[in-house]
C-alpha cells in the first residue's frame, strides 16, 4: 500500500475522482464479512488443532511424561525400592558402594571396547523405557 501511494500517487488520485473509482470505493467500503468467514472456518480449525494436538497431546502428555512428571515418578519409585534394601548395617552400605565404584571404573575403562558392541543410542532408549515403565506401573496400581 505504501509503494502504491508513493509511486502511483497521481494515477490513484485520477482513479478516485472517476465514476468507476467512486463505484469501486463504495462497493469495497461495505461490510462483506470476509473476516468473519475467514475466522470461523480457517482460524478456528487451526486454533482447535493447535490446542488439541499441540497443547493437550504433546505439552500435557508426552513432554510431561518424559519431562518433570516422568523423572519425578521414576525417582520416587527408585527411592521406594532402594528403601527396601536398607538394612542399617554398615558393611551392607560398604558393599553397595564398592560394587558401584567397580561398575563405574569398569564402564569408564572399558568404554572403547564396549562402544564397539553397544550403540550409544541404546542408553537413551534404556532411560526412556524406565521412565515409561514406572509411569505405567504406577497407573496400574491405582486402577
């Protein structure tokens, strides 16, 4: 609109003062409800799709399970299971720490050898599967 007014100012002025220009102005100046049709049929369908798919399914569904809710429920389940292992004896805790340190040192030291057989993407699948197992396990207990 800016370029039409600047570049073709004399042409648009001549069009405005002609009879055809006045009739075109009066026709286009009326309310034809194009915006109403556009909003009802196009915008509302896109907004509905965005709310139902993007917000409800992804934000409140998948991202919530994989994100804060899934991690917190997984940690709560792991803590409950670890609580059952507590006996109060010091040598039990020392044995668990020794096993953990041995496993950690083995993983770090043998990483090059293990990465030949184990794909790194499997660790991601392993963690995500634990999140889903804990989520669905908790749902089945409540039913």
